[in-house]
């Protein structure tokens, strides 16, 4: 990505955006997730199975992680974002449920 301009949404990484993009493409290949690579620089992934995934959150996660962990961070983020929902018994979920009270 030597001469490519860093997109605005990826500017948080500055000159490291190219390394992020390379890591993202590698992880996508490892996970066998097909995407339109032209959309990556627009900040989204369009996947046949998961629909549209924004990249802003994963860029922020990478910004706060050491570069050598980016592939791991990206992989974990994509696994969570593309995971299929599974039924869960209320008893198993109950310890993690919280009530949120908000003003009108």
C-alpha cells in the first residue's frame, strides 16, 4: 500500500494504516471471509453471510494494541461480528443481565 492515501476513517492509524489493511486482508483470507476489497478503504466490509461490517471499531482496537497483535485483534473482532446467534437458557444468561434505567 505504498502510494495509497489513508482514508479519513483510518486516519487514527496514520502511516500505519497500510499495515492495518494488510493485516485485515490476511485475516479475512485465513477466515475464508469473502469481501469486496475495494470497499475496505471506504471503511466497510460487505460479506455474503454477515452483511455489512463497519471497520471503525476494529481500527480503534488496533490503535490501542501493539502492532504485532493486530492480526489477533482483527480476528477476534471479526469472529464476534460474524458469529451466529445461538439460543441460551435464561438461567445461563441471568448472572450477566443488568437493568438499565434511562431518563425519557
